C-alpha cells in the first residue's frame, strides 16, 4: 500500500518533475564527460 501511494503522487508531481529530469539529464551528460576529461589528462 505504501508503494502504491508514492506512485499516484509521482504522477501528480510529474509536471514538476520534467524540469528536474532535464537538469539531471544535463548533469548525467556532464558526469559522462568528466571521466573522459580525466582519461584525456
């Protein structure tokens, strides 16, 4: 039941999540580049 509650809440917060997801995506790309930069060095 507890797990079911977060699911509906997540959907309700979905509109607010997109901006967050985009920020995380940008960080994910940067993180992927970071290791590459270290290897290049």
